[in-house]
């Protein structure tokens, strides 16, 4: 049995998102840290590839788009300089 590349991308994406959440709960990553955000963004892209090239599921795709947007927002917000005294 051969597993298509897009299924592997989906499996890897799911593994990354779940691993990020596990590491967050284990206090190994910070929710606003770059590693956590990148794991979520790359994971969402993997799942989106699986949905686009495999069996499409609109609700799952919308969730991954939201995951991607939120993770990207976290990365951009982290890189944007803030005035002194603002968290």
C-alpha cells in the first residue's frame, strides 16, 4: 500500500500541531514563542495540503485556515517592535 505525499503532509501537520500543544502543556514551549507558532503554521499548511489534494472537507479546511492566520498573526506580532511600557 502506497500512501500519497499529501497524506504524509497531513499526518506530519497533525503531528506538529499536537506536539506543539503537548509541549505547551508540558511547559516546554511558550504560547507566544516563535517555535510554538511555527509548529502550528507549518502543521496547518500540512493539513491544508492534504485536504486540497486529497479528500476535501470544507469545515476542516476552514479550521486550518484559521489556525494558519492566528499563527501568522502571532509571528508578526512577536516581530513587531512595541513602545516601551506596552506588553
